[in-house]
C-alpha cells in the first residue's frame, strides 16, 4: 500500500514572528523577554503583581515569575525608588512602575539626588541600571494628578536618560534596551495610546535606543514629536497631503540625550520646523529643540521654529482637556503659519 500523502493545506504553519499588538501588550512581552533573559531583572510597583497594573502592562508576570521578582509595593514612590537604588548597587536591574505620571513627585528627590548622581559621584564605581516606567500624558478623562507631562524635569537632570515610545514595535524593543542599559532610564509611555495596534517583528534587529527616526518623509515642512503626539503629527501629515502639502514627521524617541541630527538634516531640506508636544512650552523639551535648530540651521530656516504644545497652566479638569491638548487642527494651523511666512 502506498504511504499516505500529507495534506499540506492542513499542516500547521510555523508561527510568524510578526504579530499585530497593542502598545500595552508589546510592553508586556518586552518585559517578559527581559525577565526571561536575565534573572537579575525584577519588577516593583503599586498593584503590578496580582492585579497586573492599573493598565495591565505587567499582567501575568507575577504568576509566571513569582512574588520575589514581581513585587507589589506600598503606596510610597520614594520608597520604591530608594529600594531600587539599593538593589541596583547589589547587582539587580530593577524596573519600577510609577502608576500615574502625577505620582512621580514623591520620588523626585530620590531620582534627581541619588539615581542621577551616584555613578558620577563614585567616579563610575557604582552603576545604577534602573528603569522607571511612567505612563504619561492626557486624553483618558482622568482626575487630578493622573494626566501630567513631567518629562522635561528629568531630561534637564544630568545623569538620567529619558526615552518615550510611540508605537508597539518601539515599545517591545525599547523597554528591553532600556533594561539592558547600565544607565538609569526614565521610560515614558503614552497612556492614551496603550491600546493602539501595530506590527511587531520579534526577530527584527532593533535600531539604537537613543536615536530619533523619520517616520514619514516630506518636503515642505518638518514635524517633530514624541510619545502621544506622534500619532497626532502623522494624522496631520495625512490631512495636509490631501491639500498638496508634504510634511516630514520625525519621532524623537529619545529626550535625553536628544538626537537632533535627523532633525537638522530634515530642516535643511524643508526650511521649516514645527515641534509638537503635550507638555507646556515654557522651559521645555520643545523650547530646547527650537533653540538648537535655530543655532544649527539658521541659514536654512525660511520661517521661525513654531511650537504646538499644551498651555502654560496646570493640567485642566478632564472635561476641558480637549481644549488643552494639541490636536490635528492646531498642528495644521501652525503648518499654515509657517508656510505663509
């Protein structure tokens, strides 16, 4: 009797390394991969264990790795960061979750006085490979202290690295790269984008952690954004294209150190720059970018650098946040102003 032939149509296909994931799921998978790769990686934060975090970013990690590696902490951000400093000195790689952006300030002293300075103060003898995850920004209708953009405080502080992901692929790779870094990293996650989807190739060779990236080429003006405003900028570029305006969109990704080489190259071609950020504009990352581009690209600029940001006020009640946050119309208005100069 002849051997039966295999029905290839019914054979199980190998799992594809490319998956469609939300940012939240990509972060979860990135954290899991880091914990599997290094037993010294531990998670710390309020409700991150049994609950899996208020945004479920750490869902399932305590179940799989145990309570000694995924720790539910007291409601004490200073204690969380201070404990992480001690653990890092002893060779661990702690990943701290700050439950909401506005809760980071009780731990501010530990971050700027200890985390940022110990490596320098000990002439390199002590390394602090600490990652501090911060869900940041508005747009979720939250109550007071739950929608802030404190990134400029930390980008201003020497000794800290500051990054922000804007899509699932970056979320998956950047969190692992931040954990691998021997420097302390503030990792800002755009909370209102947690459930937006995108493709993630878990076998890809990721780009460098501290570099900006051109997401959409263009010729008429340059938009620079990070975190939650990257999607807004891409939407603005799509809308502008319908009217014949070509906008280049750059995802900053790294806030300290700033990687502005792609921005300089773009501005030298387009002659115009609009910086988009949820944070207030006064003494901000947006103002730093504007100053440096003016310094480096002065003779290429055909219009002043414009900023589209949150207003210089405390974050408003949720019913007013749509008026506070930069949106597509405000970005396009800035583009029109720049082109009309």
